[in-house]
C-alpha cells in the first residue's frame, strides 16, 4: 500500500500545444501555464499480480485512522472477491509509518480483518 499525489498538467511546451493554421491566420494566444492544474491523493493497494484498489481522496478531506480503516474494509471485500486464496492463507500487510497507519484504531482494524503486519 502506498499513497501518491497525482498532478494534472496543461501543455508545457510550444511543441505540445501546436495547432494547424492557415498561413495568413493570426497566431493563437498562449496563456501562462501553471505548474499544475490540480492534484489528487491516490491510495493504491496491490499484490504481486497487480493493482487491487485505487482510492482517490475527496477534496478537502485528510487521511485519518477512520478513513484508512474504511479503505481496509474495502480491501478485504476485494480480496474475498478476487483473490480468495490470499485471504485464506492470510495477508501480510506492508505500509509506512504514517500517523493514520500507526493509529490504535487502525491496528485494531487490521487485527480484526486478519491482516498481519510486517
């Protein structure tokens, strides 16, 4: 499991924003391009075979223990549906030391769902 910021960019170079025009037409107006037109935080859960769950954090919300625990429940449901053998054998869960990951509520939810920590 990991989180990453995904950025949306506009055209950065003249080559990327080129348009076909007639020889006599005026050049298009170029607007100043900002570094990012927007960004969103994505939480990604995967196994060796591929991605299981991608969750995009709603604007104005932060990842806390309650939100993260709800993602763990979604992950458990997806594992039951797609990877039945993984749930039966047990899931070894690897994540970083973010506060939401270390919270007592999260640790209890992991134990309740049967995930083992590494």
